[in-house]
């Protein structure tokens, strides 16, 4: 039975909040289950330390502060002096901290480089030799794919934004250190630290709140994955680290390689008065357009639990609850 010390940077963000919840559940479940979350072994942990600068004054993890095995440090991940002792004692490191998305990274390239790449590089250079490191890359690193060719883990990365460039640079360091990189499809679903700038969440919000949407470059394709499935994938990676380390894995729904119009039409099935309109003149600055194969991860026995459709229903269910706070959540990472 493992007694790992886990360190998560950026753990109060959209994915981090869900992953922390799952890790806490896992510790409880592991006492009674032999194979938690479809892993191949028993797994529990000793302490969970979160580092986050709480840039947006969020407090979604405050309810866990009563736990002796939970630690939260409000500090910047680029402060190497403070981060170093935490790295040195960690058995599992998950660097989630990032400046996310095309617009934010183009506007703040230096900050994006420091957070998205250099902080991960520092972790790789200073972690214990046997420490596990699991990293969330973005499959936007594939850039503009061939029309009918699936991007696999062997497809050369060709990011077209500074966001993609910094994330792919960090992945290179993680893999060189023997870690695992999960190339995430566009994530969707509800989190205690909600984001509405992600494509499925954004389109569903527009259907709910505005009843219409204007699509630019509606034929551009993406792959999608639920935030709960992403969190469970990280846990699977921890539990199966010896067989998965040193590799990159695409993480997405194989039945959700769809374009923007198809996504809007799927949402319309749940919001019948949703009006879908087109603008053929303006263009989307984010030029990603690709389809992705998830067969490598699926070959390990991994299966997603949540569909695109269930995620749309979930978001629609949550929006009335969130509506009074939407001005706080919109476009925040």
C-alpha cells in the first residue's frame, strides 16, 4: 500500500478542484476496494499539498482544510525558492498550473512561458529520481491536422499558438524525465471552479442564456473530454505509472471528433429554441482543426465514463445555480 506525498500546482483551478475531490474519494474507497477507479493495484496516499496563487480569489477547496492530510499554500508557482522544498519531498507531482488559452497567452507571452514551461522544467530538473510526474498537455499541439487523418501520439506536434508552444515544450521535459503526458481534448463539464470559455461550456451557456450563437469557421473540428474523466485518467496514471511512464497519451472521446456546427446541433437537441447562425467574414483567431485517435489510451483498458450529451445536460442543470455568479466565472482559468 503506497503512502505517497502528492504535490499539485494550480490545484484550485478548473481541473484541479475535480482531481482533488477524486483523490480524497480514492483514499476513502481504497480502504474497501481492491481496484479503485479501474486501476490495477491498491493505492492510497499520505498527504496532498496544493500550491496555487488564487489569482481570481477563488476558494473552492476551503472545505477540505479540516483534514490533517490536506495542505494548501497560497504562493506563485514561479517562486522557485518556495517551490523547491515541496518538489524535493513529493512522491507524485501533477503540475496543473498554467496560463490557459490562446488570448491570454498571446497577450502575456513572458508570463505564459514562465508558468506553462519554466515551472514544469524546474520540477523535472529537481524532483526525486523515483518521483512520479503526470502532466496535462493539450492536443491543440497538433495544430491544423490533415482533413481525414487522425492525429496519433506519433503525429508531429505543430502548435500554432504560444499556449500550445509552451505546453508542448513542457511535455518534452516531462517525457525526458520519464513522466506521463496526457494530451487532453477540449475539456467540458461542471467544476467547483467553473470555466465558461471552454467550447462545450461556452456554447451551452449561449444556448441557455442567449438562445442563439454566431459561428465563425463552423467546419473546424475538435475532440472533447469530460473534466471528471480527465481527473480519473490522472488517477489511473498514478496507479499504473510503471507501465505508462515515459509516454504521451491522447485523452478524448472517440465518438466526439466533431466540428463546431455539429457541437451546436448536439446542444440544440436539448435546447430546441437555440438558433445557430453563421458569419462567413470574421475568423476565429484559434485556428485549431484536427481529429484525434485515442486508441493508445483505450488499449490500456481505459474507458471514459461521461458522454458529450451527459455533459451538456449537466451544464444546463448547473447554469441556473451559477447564474448569479456568471460575471465572476466567465473567461476565467
